[in-house]
């Protein structure tokens, strides 16, 4: 049996038997993720495609480490590979026949045009730069063809984003007809083409730059981790930690999805991968199907802003801000920790309220056995974090970690990555980078439009005029709405880039510091995955669980409420973003972490209606209020919250003790 691209499967004689949930997950991925159902070439072309993927991966690793390749050449080569694989593998239309020996004739023509166009770009960019940026008619024709090719590739690989990019592109020409601050004087076709293709702030700007560097290497690293057996290790270690506690399967879903989500960077793919295991477990334990689906959706979504990898978004943020990745990693630690702490206690209180138990002992692997057999798979992550901590670049750290993954897998026979497994991992990693890379290319159009037309400044001026100078929370609310809308249905990295381009200047102008503004936009862009009406993660999870999509999305919003609330607190008081405020006393930082942690527990209890026993409505409101006061890091609010929380715990404890004595006299 042959793999998708002619790679021989490891166990060719025993085709996998998919469960009902896995079949549903694959169908949903086919519908929502364009790169989940690509063309399958039989015969020699399948093997040729595999070789091309290997060549692309080797080139990317070489260019980002030992090679001397200037930034523009690297970005051009990267986009050439992206478009080539898009036209080769992505179907022209949804109902196209997927299994074939050769691509359709029109795609063969597009491949030829792409190669010729990008050969011209590679050879003439320096020539045009030496002419002072003056372009000839031939240069403009080539630029126009390149732009059309990029939008056709975007239509196949990231349809929704391509539509948004087209709207922004048309704004360059039609904005002159818009009255008021959002209008502009208009730009000629020549000006737009020069800016988008031959300039450094359009297609070949920061969007495709981060795709050619951080995104590709870390997506490849994620694929190697997957094929080394790391995913199974995460599931097993999560079972040993929380499997036997109340609501164990839900807690396993939270931990496993968090750890895997921070690596793969796609909330939807993470739901489809881990949800096929965790959602049925939760349902069997006694959780309602809507709740089970919501837990998986929320857990998978948070991985995109959870250190140490943050789905590669953190590296993009560091690039945008001009700071080290370690700075971004530290800043993201507390928001991610509080987000998952809320979710863990939410499923715990729900389990207690419903009287659910954990998994039986025979279903839980022994912790020492798991660590002895699979603990070596943590070595690549340790290597990555160590290299980053010592100041090595993320690109160097990613490449070394890839080799460390292969080396670690050879420490035990059961996890050993053979040559065929390495090829399979490389192919999957490179393939997964295509849709994200094409998203970054389309983002170049959006960023180029914003920089050419001054749309970001105009939009910021309008918001400032509406909310007024210094109205940080009101400005944050406007940005929250915009971030959630712009991030809907878009991959995490792409969502952050779009949102930050337009929104960060607005927040900074209303008084936020840069790190708080960027983290604010990142979290809300990611949370669009669980925000109705689109809620892509919730949609996939509800499909696996067989639950109502709207109910699942609403429960997901409630479970992830800390993620929606917390950014407003660190906007004004960024002490929760570690390392952001210089000379912060250690005791003050520790107090902020401790009180915020208690606060999210109180918030979870109030929202789920259970603490030591079922809460009455007044207690629920008081706990929610106390939770919000705890998250606010000022001493006065902490004292008030502590009094409220302590009083409710005391009342609950007395009533719980009385009920226990009545039941067991």
C-alpha cells in the first residue's frame, strides 16, 4: 500500500481501522481544512513529489543555518515552492478526482508559468534595486502575473483568507470613492504592483519572511515529534497524572490538547487528532456531549498561545516587536497557565456537580513505566528550551531539536525512527506548511495595503475619536471585537498577523505598552476558534461528539472565559506578563500569580455552580465577582476578594460537614 505521496506506510499489510469518531473527524477536516484532502498521485509522480518535499525541507534547513542566502532570495524560493506544491497537490475544485497519475493540464500550465515568473523575480530583483526601484513594463507584467498566481494558490489553500486579501487589494483602487477618514486619494495599478511585488512591505515582506523561517522549521519539528511517539507519550503521562481523579478523562483532554496544541499550531487539527480519543472517553464517563466537545475545543485552542512553542506564533511576535523569543515566552507563561488552570477546575467542578468519578486503575498506565519507556522523548523539548535560554536563535534551536528528536527516538527500539519514518515525517511537516505559508503570502497583500494606504493609522484615528484619548478599556473592547472577527476561520499565525497589523497601533495609542498590546491581539485572534458564529474548533469538536454546534460554542466560551477576561487586566497592569515591567519586586510578582490563580478557581466555581457543594445563585455571583477582583492585581481588590472567597468557603464547609454528618450519623 502506498502513502499519500508515494511513501510506503510502516505497516503496509494492515490498513488502519478507523473508529466512528475518527471517520467524523476526517470528514470535518476535509470540509474545514483545505490541506487535509490533497491529490494522491500514483506511479512515479508520487515518488517524485516525495523527493521534492525532501529537497524543499533540506533547502529550508540549509538556508536558515549554514547557507548564505539573502532574505529576499530565501522568501522568493520559499514562495516558489509553496505555489508549486499548491498547484500540484491542491485540487482546483472540491469535487475534483483526487487519485490520479498526472496533474490536470491547466495545473501543468500554471506550474510552468510559476517557474518562469519566479525565475524572473529571482534574477531581476537586484537589477531593479540598482535602478533605484524604477520598473520597466515587463517588470509590471511579471508582477501582475505573480499576484494572480498567489491569489489562485490562496483560493485553493486558504479560501476565506484569500477573499479577505482580495477585499484589501481592491481597497487600494476603490478607497478613493469612500468618504471620510477611511478613504484615500487612490493609487495606480503600477504603484500597487510595485509595492506588492517589488517592494519589501508587500508579498515578500514580513509575512512570507516568517513562513520561510520560523513557521516552516517549527512545523517540521512538530511533525518529527509526532512520529517519534511524543503524542502517545503525552496521552499516557496525562492519564497517569489526572486520569483517576474526578472527571479524569476531561482533565486528560485538557493536558494532552494543551501540550500538543502548542506544538502543531492548528487548533482545528488538534481537535481532530486528540478529540477522537478524549471526547468518547468523556462521554463514557458521564459528561454531556456538548460539554465534552467544548472542553476539547477550548483546550486545543489555548495551545496556540502556550509556551514553549506557541504554535510558532510567539516567534512571529518576537520578530514584529524586535525582541528575543525568550521575552515573549516569559510574557505568555502566566496568561496560558491561568487559562488552563481555569479549564482544569471547570471540568473538576462539573465532575463533582454531576457525581462523576475518574478512570479505573486498570485503565491507567503506571507513571514510572511511562517515564521509563517514553520519558526520553522529552529530550528534544529540553534541548529546545535550553538553547533558547542560552540565547541561541530560535532557528538554530529548531534545527538542533529536529536532530535531537531523531537521536532520542533511537534510545529505545519501540520509538526508533527508521528512514521510512523520517521521510514520512518530513513529507507531512512540509505538506502542513503549505496552507500556512500561502496564508502568509496573502497576509502580505493585507500588510502591503495597510502600509500603502495608511489604513492602520486611519482606523486608529477613528477608534480614538470614538473612545477618546486614554480610554484604554473601551479601546480594548473595540479591538477585542475586531480581533475576534478578523481571526475567524483563519490559522493562528495568520490571524495574529492580520489582527496585530491593524489593532496594535490602536492599543498603543490608547495607552497600552507594546507587549500587552501584542499579547492582547494574539489571545483574541486565537479565541476566535471558539467564538460563535464561526467557532471552527467548536464545530469540529461538536461533529466528533455528535452535539449541537451552537450549544457547544456557548459552553466553550464559558469554559474559556478567563481567556476573554484576562487580557483586559494586563492591558492596564502588565505585571501578569512576566519580564515586561522592569524592576518589579519578586514578592509583588508572586502575589499577583497567587491571587490570580485563586481568582480563576473562584471564577470556575461560580460559572460551574459548584465548590464544596452546589452553589446557590447569590454564592455564584459573589464568587464570579471575587474571581474578577482577584485577577486585578491591586492589594485593595485582593483583600476584598479574599474576604468574599473565604466567607463562601467557610459557609460551604459548614454546610458540607452538616450534610455529611446527617448522611453518616
